């Protein structure tokens, strides 16, 4: 089974600040599954490092109000193409991210406040019927998945 995974969770230095959020537990899933790393921000043409971005009123903005929504939409569309081409029906994403967040995202005030919602890519994947979870909730779900 192929599973999309936010690249930063697999140790790729693609986060906004230029580092990663490597998760040994998620990387360890490679013993049973084929992990497909994706970074919608980079696939949308954004550089690394880049400005901190958050979702606000349906847009993805930086602290100065510059709109990055188009780049995020492009990256999300590219990830969906990869999901379809590789037969991925499940994804593990980075929590809080304006593109990858699943269930909660930062509210657009740049104050660290989380609100209910999903990132741009996560919304697109869910709309396409792909099951998405984040790095905090994947363990219980993956115990139940058949090989």
C-alpha cells in the first residue's frame, strides 16, 4: 500500500524555516508500506525557507497580508496528481500547516492560535476520497489498515 506523507515528517528540509519534523515512527512505516513524500508548498513553487503562512478567510497569507493562495492551490493539485498516479488512498500530514493541516490549523492571526479546519492540500485530498490523518493521530489508524 502506498501512503502520501508530508516530506518534512520524513526528514526532508522543506519547512518554512528550512528544517524538518522527522518522525522516526512515521518513517518506520516504510517497513510495511511504501511512503510517498510530498511537499505542496515546494510543489506550488514556494522557496525554502519562506515566510510563515497561515489560512485566513479562505486565503493563505503571510504576516504582511501577501496572498499565497494560488501557489498553495497549485501545490495541492500537484500532490493530488501524485496520489492518483501512485494509487495512494491514505495520507499522513503535518499538523497545523496551512497546506497539510488536518483537523486544526493556525487561525491567520499569527498568534499561535489553532482553530478547526484543514490545510489546502488536505481539503483537496479529502474531497478526492483520500483518508487523511496527521502525525499525532496516525498510529491507531495504521494498526487497523490491511497490508
